[in-house]
C-alpha cells in the first residue's frame, strides 16, 4: 500500500502543504480565528432587537416571515440602516407596516400620492380628478425588489 502511486502522490501533496506556513495559516488558522472573533463581537444583541425578534427569531410574525418547520426567515426587507440607535416607536411602526399586505400598503401610498398631487394641482388653479389618479396609481404598482 505504501508504494501505491496514489498514496505517494497524496503524501507528497500533504508534505508540500505542511512546508508552506502561509498556506497553513490562511486555510486553517485564519478562518477559525475570524469565526471566533466575529462570534464574540456580535454575541450580544440590543434589548430592542431581542424584544422584536426573540432570542432565536421565535417572535417573528407577519407577511414577511416564511416558516420552514421550526425555523423562520425574513423573505423581504425594505430598508436596512446601520449605526442608528434603537427606537421602540420606530420598531412598532415598522412591525405594523410589515403586517400590512403589499397591496394594502400600495393603496395607502397611492392615496397619499394622489392627495399631494391634488394639493399641488389645486394650488396652481388646475382641475384634478382624484378617482382617475387612484385608478392609475393602483394599476401601476412598483416592481418587486429581489
């Protein structure tokens, strides 16, 4: 067995690998050190985050959460802000928005858009048809973001 060409070739490759300290470092030591460092750096989550998602995501609810057995994953996120302090009121508003279906959300956005358009058109002395605006807006929702 020790004279078999495949064994000798494998032994040669292992010896070459062990003789290069940088290869050992980048393939063995660095990934383990990086994983340990990131695990330590991000082990503690703010209380506001844990209140919303739970310790392991068990509190995630709403239209944006996909359940796969016992695990839950977020299907779609609209915004992501880094470095801002947690604000319970903003978290509550975000949860309420997540509970709304995308269609209801778009209809409420259309209503707001048409209200603003009506205000500006009337300020300029032009006629404005809010039902036509709503019909046009609702029939042209934004493309889903992937």
